[in-house]
């Protein structure tokens, strides 16, 4: 069974890359709710396609999110921007809970100056059992 999900822009469009927190804070609350529901649908679909098993109650994970994007975000903006994605991962049971007892989260980012077939805008989400 896989423990990794890839959200590629060529397959999912703009929702493959999380927009900056500074931008999303200006959205209307109804648009934010819609985005959160879209992430839940995307995660559910990708878990099914990649044969990812759901987390068991109380299971602990290390979560690593890598974002390949056009422009880098500052550190606090990067972590805050992924809140809805992480909430969707919890709601769809990719991870049991995002509290520090059950999950450690690391978010990295890299720039892609010229997207190509080999290297495109992508978000890679991986989970590892936490010791």
C-alpha cells in the first residue's frame, strides 16, 4: 500500500498547488468553505486511486508535504497556507489527527522556473509511521 499522494497541476488544475495564506485570507468565507470541500474530494479520490489505507484510530504519523511551485512563500505563510489541505487529510483519514500527539508536520517548497513534462507544479504528500 502506498503512503504518498501527488497532486499534479496537469491533472487537478489550480488546486494542485495551495495558494498563499495572504491571498486566501482575503477570500469570502463561502469561497474558503468551497475550497476546503474541494480538497476533501481531491484527497478522497487520490487515496482511492493510489490505494492508500485510512489511518486507524490513534495512529501516529510524520507528515511531509513538498510543494513544487513558481514562487517561494515565506515560512509562516507556507505553513498557514496548508491548513485546509491538512484539515482535508484529517477528514479523509489520511492521518488520524493533526495535533502534536498524533502528527508531526513538515512542509518544504522548491521553485520550478520552467514547468515541463518531467517537472511540473506538484504537491507531494507523504506519511510515515511515527515512533
